[in-house]
């Protein structure tokens, strides 16, 4: 154990495993046509691993898992739509970190563990969606529109909301089920 930081070797290994699994889920998603949404975008099953990491490792190590996943995705050309730094942060870095740190939104006042996880996923995915929409409004507006116009808002909401909504629903169903099965073994939250 690193006495200065209190991070164990097992935690470092788990961060690496969750980041690698998120990348594998990302790759797998490219080969599952049903995950592609009709208006564009696709259901991001890799978020499942980031939510697991946050719940099991906590928000700080979960955010670190997200950053390591982003680095791996960038290196393998899975996070490659780069126009400028603000767009890139809005599309990738902030959403991935927020989802990785989602356990910060697991409010103790909510006594039901499943509901606590679902609320954390909901808030994280809401922030992720807002970041993706803002990126679309200011950087991916349709031809004939200008950044910030009503048309750019309509287009960005129509593109980003459906795939993020379905991703959120899938995560809100699967993550609590799996966590309820493994948490007793881990001694987690």
C-alpha cells in the first residue's frame, strides 16, 4: 500500500480492469448494430463499467477510471472527434469523469440502495447529456445554422438526448442488479 496516498495495489488494479473493460465495451458496441440510434449516436454501454467503478471504488478512483478509459479510447481512436479543446472537453472528458465519479451523487438521505444508485446514474447522465448538447449547439450545428441558434439547439437535443436517455435507462436497470449481487461480497456501500 502506498502510505502517502492510501491507494492499494488492489485498487490500482481494479481501476485498470474497469478502464480496460469500458474500452472493451466501447469496441463491442461498434459491432452491435442494435445500439446505433436512428438519428445518430449510439447507446454507450461502456458507461456501465464507469458506474461500477464509481460504486465499488468511490468517486475519486471512479473519476480516475474514467480518465484512464478516455486515454485508452483516445489512443485507440475511439474518442477522436476533435474540433477544439472546449468541444473535446464537453464531448468526452467532462462526461466521462462525471460518470466515473457518479457515486458522489449517492445521497445518504435516500435509504433504498437501488434508488440511491439510480439517482446517481440519473444525475450523472443528465450532466453528460447537457455537456453533449452544449457541444452540439456550439460546435456541431447543422448546415445553414449558426452556433447557439434555435436550429442548433433543436438539432443537438434531437441527436444527443435519445442515445443518452437509452444509455441511462440501461444503466439504471443493469447497474443496481449487478451491484446488489456483488456488493455483499465486496463489503461496499
